[in-house]
C-alpha cells in the first residue's frame, strides 16, 4: 500500500505541478511531504511489528492469569 500510495501521489504531483521547478516548490507545493510522512509511518509500523512478533523462543514463556482461560475438561 505504501508503494502504491507513493506512486499515486507522485504521479498526481507531477501532472498538476504548474509552478517553476525549484527545490522550494518541490518540497512545499507538491506531495513530497505526504510521501515522506507515509514512509515514516511505514518504518515505525515495521519496527513495532518486529518488536511485537519476532521475539526469540526464550522470551516466549507462558505469561498471564491462570483463571483467564479456564480448563473445563
């Protein structure tokens, strides 16, 4: 989704760019800031996913309350 969003926003920005091409106009008057925010959110999400789901087996000790999932059997 990030790649599709980047390509879509970049294409929209290129097609609708009417001002002279300067570094200031590219940064402030295009979707460059939106694309940067999108990739930053992707990086933060990837880090949080890796921290949560890719732990080693040593850290996977059984934790929690014993009465949360009662054994009825």
